[in-house]
C-alpha cells in the first residue's frame, strides 16, 4: 500500500506500508474468517513509532505472535494512492488516534515588544491609581473647605456615608482612557499587514521551486527585528541537500583524488571491470544496505491492466513509482529513497555496474557486469540517531551464506571492526574528506554462521515483539550482532552550499546577530562548511576553540579554558567554539552555568553530532539567558528546535514540509533570511514601537486635559468633553492616522542591506523602552498644558459656553496629533496623506454635520467656531507652541548629536540612492563608523570592526 502522509508531516513522497508477515499469504476469502488479538500500547502522538503485536488463532495460524510496527500501520489523515482495496483492524479511534492526540493549541509566543508594552501598561495603571487617589483626596478637601460655602453648588450639609467615594470615582471615570483599550486591536491589525508584506514580497519568492515566503504567525513580526541568535541546521538549510558521490577509499586505496570524481577514476573503473573482490563487496553494500526503492519503468507500461497493477500493490510483491504519468518502456531504473545520502550511494553503485534491479520486503536482485545475483532479505537493523548506523542480514541464494552488511558513521563502525584489522588508512581518509567538507560513511561486512544467525534471530524476534521498552531492547540485540565487522571502505558525498549563503551569513553577522550551526555531521566536515559559508573566519583573523576530551573532567577543563580565552582576547579577534553532542551532554549535566556564560560571549558556535533534543536544549539555554533566538531548519529533526525558539523559520526543502509547517515563517532558501530579518523585521519593530507609544500618547493627552480642567472646576471630577466627543476621539479621529505608520520606512531597503549594523537599534530596543516612553509621556503632558492653557486664555473673555470650550480643546488635540504623525513619518505615500489629512478634514465634516442636529448638545457649536477668526488663530498658536520646541530639539540633536539613522537619512536625501554616493566626506564616514561602533560596544557583545568593507559614501 502507498499512503501519503502530507496531512501529518508535510512530506509529499509516498510511503511504503506492508502487510504483517503472518498475513502475507492469506487469500481474500480467509480474511473474512480471521480471528485473533492485537496487543497495542496506550495511545500516544508519536507518528513515527508503533510497537504492537498480533496473534491469529487457529486454523489460520498456530497462535503465532507477529510484531507490528509503523510500517504495518495506516494513520488517520493518510490517503491511499494506487490501492484498489485494503482490509485492516482499527486499533485507535477518535481522539485516541495519533493524529487526534497530536492536535492541540500551540503555546502563544509573547514578543519582546509586547512584553515591554505590558510593563508600560502596568506602570500607567499604577500612575492612574495614584492620580485618582490624590485627586479624589484633594477634591474632598476642597469640597469640605470651599465647596460647601458656594451656594450655587448646592452641596448638602450632610451627605450619605459613601459621599467621600463620589469624587474619586469621577476621576476614575475621567482617567479610564489613560490605558488605551484599542492598542491591542490596532497592533493586531498592523501585525496582520506586516504578515501580508512578507507573503507578497517578490524578492523572497523562490522561482526554482515556485515557493513564496509565508507568515504562519502574524503576531511576532517585530521579534524578527530583535533577533540576537540564529541557530541553523546545516544539511538542506545551508546546503542544497543534493548529494553527489565524489570520492571513496577501498582497501587502503583512495579513488577520486586526482579529478574530484571517483566515478571517473580510471583505477576504480579498472577494478570494477576486473571484478576486484574488495570493490565488489564495497559496491554490494552500497547497493543493498539502504531503504531505497528501485523503480522499473517498463513494468508500468500503460498497456498493463489496472487490476493487475492493483493486485501487485496489494500483495506488496513489488514497489511502485510515485506517479504514473511520465513512464516509458525504455527499461531504465530510477530510485526513490527517504535519505538523499542513500539515493546518492545507490545511484553511484549503479553507475559502477552494481545495479539494484528489484527489491521487495523479502528479496533483492543485483546485476553486476552482466551477472545477476539474488539475495534473501532476512532482517533490517534500522538506523537511529543513537545507533548512527544501519545493517541488514541477507542470504545469498546460490551459496546459502549469511552476510551482515553495515554502514554508518565512523565512530559507530570503527569500534566494531575486526580485531587486528588495520584501519589507520580509513581514519586518515575520513579526516581528509571531512576537511574537504564531504559527508562520510563507513561500510563494513561480516560473514555469519547459520547457527549464530538463527540464535540471534530468535532474540531479535523476541525484542521486536516486546511491548515494553522495545526500542532499547532491539538496540541491545543489534549491538550483539554488529561486531567483528570487516571494514570495506569509506564513501565521501558532497552537499553543496546553497546560492547566497556566505553573503547572507556575513550580512547577518555584520548586523550583530550571533549565528550558530547545529548539525549531525562530523566535526571536521562542519568546520569546513563553516569556513566556506563565512560562519567562522580563518585562523589569521579568528580563533576556533574546541571543547572536547576523553573524560568528563577533560571536557570541563576545556570549557574553562575556552572561557578564559574568551575573557582575555581583544574584541577584534573573532572567536568561536566547537563541540559535539557527547561533550554537550556532559556539560548540561555538570556545568550549565559556565556554558551559558561562554555562549553569551561567543558570536559563533559549531555544534556537531547533535540530536534533535540537543538542538532544542541549546535553544532553551539561550532563551533562558534572556536572548531572543531564531531557529531555522528544513527537516523533521529540526521541528523541536524550531518550536522551542522565539522565532521559528522553516525551509520548504527536499525533506518535506515538516519544518515549514511547524515554523512561524517559511521561506524557500536560506538567503531570504536576510530580507526577513533586516527588512521586514526591522520595519515591523520600528512601526510597532511608534504605534504602541503613540496610542498611549493620545490617550494620556486627553486625560491630562481633563485633569487640568479639574483644577478649574474645584477638583470635582467634572468632564470637559461630552461622551460623543470622547467616543469619536478614540474610534474615529485618532485611529486612522496612526495606521499610516504601517507604510513608513525610515531608511530605504537598499541602505538597510548595505549597512546591516543599523539593526542594532532595534536589537537593543532603542525605540521602545522606558526612556522613549518617558519622552512620549512628557510630550503628552506638555501638549495638554499647551492645549488647555491657550484654549482657556484665548476664550477667557469670550461669551462661550462649555461645549464651545470643549470643542476648541478637542480641535487643538486633533491638530497636534495630525502634525505629530506627519512629522514623525519618514516617507510619504498616498495612503498616508489620505489617512492623516483626510481624517483631519473628516473631523470638521463630522462636527459640522452634528452642529446642524438640534437635539444634540453640539448644536451650532462648530458652525459658530468656524466663523470666528479667533478659533483659527488659536489653532495656529497651539500648533506653533506645541510643535515648535519639539522641532527645535529634534533639529539641534540632528545637527550636534546625530544618530546613525540621521546620518543615513541625510545621505539618502542628498544622493537619493546610497549606491551612487561616491563623494561622501571622509569625516561623515568616520562619524558614521564611530556611531555604529559605540552602539555595538554599548550592546555588551564582542563584535568585529564596523563598516570595514562598506562602500565609500558621499554626503
């Protein structure tokens, strides 16, 4: 059977599901008469594992026990392809299925900006409570000392017991809008627009695979602009995951060293043609020890009857291709595999005349130099991340010999080699290939005695039928057979870097982001890839600290030495460290604090031989230290890391869509990460910082005016504004203008990508923090004083009622906020003009309409005001006094103490495009360099010199 599991794990390739061996020869008639028992474990959500047993009662079988695995299981949400019918037993239903138990609500992620907004909200709430208590207490004192003496206030001589609460409650109502309830709605709307910008970015569209960028989580866009650590997988993320067989070492002979391609090596070709025994064994292991499915195209001639095809599939007598629409009758064979490494090895063996022609669950056929060889596949010792190797037991049809064929990582195979076999040459080959950045596998072979195999097979069957701790028991049994292996040779496979990876990593590191590579490959391979992709620098400019050792104490001592070097090395030196999974396991048990300090001091790390759990643990360590992390990967083994990080990015690669579906963002290539962070992330943070603080500003402005008015009304808690004006102020008059910031760009995308160091402003939270909020708080208080004092003094001698005074103050607020948004906007678009000034005009249109409604308190108010020259003079005075000092301070700061953003804005204004600015004064370049260097130094991290390779710019 061939189900697709795309709905579960995102993998589009068809999976092979086979019927249990005990049912292999049952006819359709016997299926209706089966009686038996299925022993299943408790329901769980692991879609990769199913450990169960099945008993069939006589007369079908003699109560024989048969193990069931995930290969015998169809999961809910799978779809069968090219299968006419299937007969099975439902073992889990409803919410107890693996799909049902995998459902659940993902834990919401709180961004750094949201966390800061929550803290500011708490601070404003405390301020509000204090203000209400103080004003309420003062109001009661004024009422008792002065208010009761004023006959027109008509205070009774004695009131009810709760009278002392009336004035504080009035002030609570007046100050209730001090915390803007609409801020969450406004931010959610803005964040959804940020996500659409990512989805519609043509420059992040992968034309090779027709894959657009996608934002699955619309709530964390601003966190992209504050990322401090990027933890990246290697295979398929930094590399193409297109494996090419390049070199090999067989019987102490190296092939492919001269031309870089072993398949064209004359020595190897001659050994193949002469049937060299060691080469033949080596190629046979390459062809057989795998999970590859051979596809004979001529078998699926479209002239074959559909029923014959379906019957063949149902009986699992042969493997079928993934699609039927492009087959020919040329007799060629293609291969499909779950591992790109395996596919590369089988294809290489095929090109060297060792062709895997057919394979099913019990047998395989190989054609070599015109001769056919048949093998019975007895047992498969599957690969796991703990074992790091795979083996199969086969029986030669002609000789009846039992063979163990193994392949795996060198550290998993070399310790199990034959006693006395010289493996130094193979070890040197592994080191050499690793330095070349090639992925290595060690191949081995062992002859088995029939009695030895049968005794082992019984143990393997018992372990496979165990319902308790089956995986560990199978591993122990496999370990007992995988010994005294004769090493045949080493394979070396190339996995090329993706286009644009070195440039992207260099750009991200210049932006102050620490980039780590987490991989399952060997240390030397990982280091070589790190050098090629600019992750680490050569020894002349950098230093790579290795954390390793033969014992736990040695590893801990190397960790302490690395910490000492980090602390004593000058900042200009680019330091990085490398460690493997074994060392990390020891460190996490005995010295997490020291490792955390090391992680905080290092800009780069290479972590090799990592398991999926260890990848997630590293992300957790960095998160626990307060750093904002981004994890990026392309495979199912990266899902835990992606979900653990503050921001998860998945690459839609050759390993399926598991990572992309589990991530907050998905992209087609690693190179698009620079735009995702530097462009979309930075703009999102800047916009969110303004929108959130402006929302507080406009609410505080109206509250402060109410409080100031209370000092003129005997601290009675009387509202200056009517309910309609207050509602319209928050819903209509001030909501649309702030949304124009969604389209704002302080500097162009080109400038951001040329000067990535500018990201440090958002990384350090320079635009949204208590100090910037204090500035907005002070601005709202100053503007409230300006509006209230000018309004009161301008209309002190006018015969005006309360409604006119209220409308003048409200108009002053609207004028000020229109200029605040306009002057804080760096770029202008038609939507911005419409939202800001169109909303400004709408304010007058709405109030003029309300003025002609006789039943409203605002009847004729705006009409009278618009006909008064004093009203327009008052508005002009409010804007001048309110915005004049703000503009003056901003001008003085830009002239005498400009920021790096100010300098880049001036460059853009002068030259329009940063690339064409070739005549920038040397002093301007030096000053910009100085600003960004200080910014990095204040960030508290070790960084490289800034703008060392920037283009010469003119001002």
